[in-house]
C-alpha cells in the first residue's frame, strides 16, 4: 500500500474477505504520514513491513497488487511505477491531475498485462448499486436526463488541497464520482462539456474551488447536470449529501440520503427500494485478478471518468464548451 | 380576459379578494374555446360580455386591466395591442416566443404608462415564497450555487404544443419558471448560458422537447443548473415535481414536494419550515395598480426571465455558449 491520504478504507474493510496479505506500506508523497495506516494493517497482516521509499518497496517485495492512495498530485507517477513493474493497481481517483499525465498512465497500462481500477467506491454503496441494477433491468426505460449532486463539508483541509498542482481541483477530486455515475448509469458516451467553478468564499483554502457545476451532453441526446459544493454546514448530520436522479422514458429513479426511490408504472416512488446484496470494490477487484469475478469499475471506466473530469475542469478554467473525441 | 389557454386560475382564485369586475372575455387565438372560462367568470361577474374579437373588446370596453392567456404564439401581439391602448397587463409567460418579438413587447411597455407582470405564479406558492424570505433574511448567507428542477407529466398535449412557432419550446414554457427562480433567489444578473434539449421519445409530440438542461453563470461567479423534463410518469401522485436548492455560504435551503427545508447552524434540515402568510399574484398585481402594494413580479423581472429563457433555447438550438449583454 502506497500512501494513506485516499480512501484506504475500501481496502481495509475488504481485506478480511479477500484472502490477501498486506506485505508492505510506504508513503507515496513527501511528508505523508503512514503510522495510522500501519497500525491498522498490522492487525491482520502482522508481517507487514514499513518502507520510506515506495520504489524500494516495489523492487524488494515484488507484490502482486499495489494500492495507490497518496496525495493526488503524486498518483500518476506512483501508478506508472507500479504498472511498469507489471503489478496490478487499485488506485485513488483521479489517476492523474492533467490530461498529459493521464495519457502517460494509460500508456503504461496498455504496455502492462495487469488489471487496474480506480476507487469509484460509491458505485458499491448499496443505494447506488441497487439503483443501477434497476436501470439495467429496464425499470425506467431509456435514460434521457441525469442530474447529480455532490455536497461536502469543507472543514479545514490540509495544505495540499489548497494548491491546484497538488489537489487538482474540486471537479476532478469530488465531481469525478458524479461524472462516473453519469457514464455508468446512462451507458452513453460523453460528447461535450461546459462547466464552471468558483473559489469565492473558500475560507482561506487558496486555489480550492468550493462550488462547481458541469453540463455534459452525451450520445443519443442525453444531458447530465452535476453540481458540486463544499458548503454543507458543519452542523449537518453527515459529511456528504450525494444525490442522483436518472430520468428515463418509463420512469425516474433517485438516490438520496442513502435510499433509492423509483417512480414508474408499478412504483409510486414513496418508499425506498430494498437493496441488492452488498459487494466490496476491493474484494471484487481481487476476485477479478484471480479470474473469479468482475469488478464493476474497469480500467477503461477509470480512464474515461478521469478524462471527462479533467476536460470539465479545463472547460471551467477556460470558460468554454469542450468536445470529447 | 383574452384567452383561456394559460393559467387563468391565478386570476379566478384572486378575483373574490381583489374588488375587480370582469367585464369581458374573448379568445386570443384562432379557434380558442372560452366557454369554460366564461361559465366560471359569470359566477362572480354576471354582466361579463363575450366577444369573438379581442380588438373590438378592448376598443368597446376600454378596461383598466387585461389578462392575456391565449396560445403562446399569440401572446406578444395581444400584449402589444393592450399596451398600445394604455391598459395594464397581467400576462402568461413567456410574453414572446422570439427575442425580436420580446423587443417589440418591451418597446410597447416603455411607451405606455401602465403596470405589467408575467404569470410567475410559482413565486407565490407558499413554499417558494417562504424559502425566498429565508434567503432574503440572510439565513443561508451569500448565494453561491443553485440547482432547480421542473418535471411534468406529458399527457396528450394539444396541437399547438407540437409546433415550435406556436409553442415556443419547453425551455421557454416550462423552464422559464426555474430561470425566474434563479434570478429572484440569487439577486444576481445572468452572464452566460449553455443549454441542451431533446425531442427524442416525445410520444408523437412533433417539435416538443421533452428533456432539457440549462447551465447559467451569473455575476459574482454564481452558477445555476436547471433540468426540465416531461417524463414524469402518468401514475405519479402530482402533475409536477418542482424543486429548488440554493446553496449559500451559511446554509442550504430547498423546496421539494411543496415543503421547505433549511440546513444551517440553527436548523438541521429535517423538518419543513412553517410557511409565511399566503398571497395571491393577481391580487398583488391589482393592489400595485391601485398604489396599495407591490407585486413580487415586476415588469423588469418578466422581461428578464423571458429573455434568459429565449437565449437558453437559442443556446440549445445552436449548441453553443451564449452571453448576456
């Protein structure tokens, strides 16, 4: 495991069910503390070693799989190091902070014979997975329109969040989940994006955008609106308020407050649907490597959402409509 | 009253409290039936006369005020006829279906010494009015981001809905309410719009767009996302599903299902706020004419929302970012 900044919880919660041994941990970014991560890891992997340099760790341990969860600005180079050693990669998103870096990651992936998935763990939340199964089973007909929301508490974010070079921006870090939902639920390809974002009123967080809005058009004239904000009051009961609304020709499905509401000829949308069986993203990824299953997040999905989020950020930076090719 | 196609209910419900006498009704569009309207009007205005030609009615009766609610493609010319006779106008929105027509209406208004308001009656729904008062009273701080939703049942719409020339399109007819909310709640001016819309899967409704999405940027880097659809299932409990979410520096307020939810340091957003006292848009407009009050919808607001909706439609038609001047 390289880095402890990202969502290492996805790994830690699935390790007991995945028959894996965590053999080493190291920082992936300058000054990144890993004591907290190590103290959790050694509970189920007592032989785990601590390294200060991840290159040495990879060369010495030659692991089958590496988890990359360092600071966002270092993700691309760490992922490339792992891929160049033919190691499977489970990585924090976005896997790169610039389109150029992303091309480099993709190139390294195409030359390796490994599996790769980005941490789009919200796909695995029972509410999102249940809603997706409903859409896939035709319960809302053809998807025509999507709106999605990401709303977080800002709190007091560490220094690397406050610089564009080290954080990447709010659309790639927070909005990317909603970008991924749009693609995943619709099954369509992105055609264009117009986005805007603002740093105003960011409570001293430097470059960090605290509000953003993205308008994607997709194939078959599907449109998607995404709003992203860091203005969720500190007093709110939860950190985040993720929402998704997918409008189809035969119904409308929504994810809100961790529940799923379906409105169609057979459902009045008043009661939350029962959830499908729970799955874990890391457990699924490990199963895929072993040829025993299929992770819901493919390498292609991981690259596609990253590229879309980075294009959306560029649209907002340059205030113009951008096309996908 | 000219025409019975639009929201004449705003007038009929307020007449008993407005000390007005409805002296005449006539169609405003070819073939527009007004029997149903007349039968309701004569209950409280028994002397009301029926005309077949609104020009004759205006010339003969010389009313103080005219209500214009004909088919959408005829609104502009009827409004101009009324304004040119110095008659106050309470009119269906959008007051024109093209930017050129809108300039004509505005010119006629500027030359008359009368009041004018468009039927932005949703402002007067207790939920929207309550939410607006909260924002105006600083309960969410500075507005930073808005998302709004209009979702209607399609049903089987009359023929004039199926042609762009006679209907104007879904952004100007349905979306305009949300456009108005964005301006009204934020207090900001529109800077740019990118929009998209689609006629696919419109159940034989010709030109009618059944899905649309608008992305407005406003002064002070405020952004607003609006989604509009006609895909609300016929089985749904209500015709419409109007929603508004306004994100501010100190809180977030939402209108949903006719309720208002406020999340800030003092409110956990779980319970609907009590409503402010009810007011009627037509009663308010009449009071304004009498110098006894102020309608929440000004002539300026009416023109501004119409122009913004027409620019959004143009953006969607031409698939490009458009700027307000």
